[in-house]
């Protein structure tokens, strides 16, 4: 029984795939337990789920590299998938509409493979310390453009959206300690903030996945 009263079947093991870029991979974390996937798997375990975590994310990936990750993820028949993508679409100048279309296709493929899908769209890169102050407004607008296309396409394809940009960008802008030494990737403390913003949506998706498996 979960804290909210929802029953969780302890005999169901959820195959949990994490796809995306360096944030999904955990670059910048001090130890493996601090990464997004590990933190969320631990949260799901505390909620009563049995989880088999598989991280197929690739540092440096943008949406054009998701197809290969989907192939690796679906080979393990995932019940639950988290996709964190978009930062490199911004830095690699992938057009927002293309980024959204590619993400929508990723969600459809994961859904067709039987997974409940959570998407965390592009972060607001204007809060990154090395972005010049005079560029922050432009970078913020570019981030919003990618986010909007991603949310539109991923929602249409059946994903749950964990729109963490608003809740995490303020925290990252206010606290440099949330960035790792490279001043771009999150630190372990930063990953704790992001995982906290994702956790409720991922728990809801895990409950739906477990109910599908139990039928």
C-alpha cells in the first residue's frame, strides 16, 4: 500500500528505462546513487514498487539520437520510461519543430512497446552560469520554444509531462552549488532538486504501469 492508499503489487517488477542526454545519464553527479535514474528508482522502491533500472541515455545526445536509444530500451521490454532531452537540441541548434517531432516519435515507439512514458522537456539554459547576461533573454526564449514544441508533440503521443523548468530554473539560478564543476551539468545537489521535481509524475506513471502489468 502506497502512502496515498493506492495498492502496489509487490510481485510486479517494473522495467524502468531512462533515455536522453547527459542529465538523464547523470553527468556531474559525485556518485551513481545521486543520478536521476538512481534517485527515482529509490523513490519508487520506497513507494512499494520493485524496479529494474536501465539507463540508456547518452551524454551529448540531442533528439536526433533518440531512435538508437529507443531500440536499446525496447529490447528490455520497458514498462516505464523517462525521457530527458532538449538541452543539446538548444546548443546544437536543432529547430524546435524538429526536436518536438522526434520526441513525439520516441514517445509513440515507447508506448507501442508497452511503456508508460514521462517526458522532462528542455531546461531553461539561460540560468547556466557561463551564459553571458546580455544573452540570457534570447537563450530563455529559445528554451521556451523548444519546450513548447516538445510538450505539444509528447502530449499528443501519450506521454505524461513533468515540466520541471519553472520549478527548477529558479533554484538553479539562485544557487551555484546546484551546478557541478563544469558550471553546466547539475551537481549531486542539483540532481536532488531535479529528481524531486520529477518524482510525483514518475510515481503516477509507475502506478499505471504496474496496473497494466497486473491485468
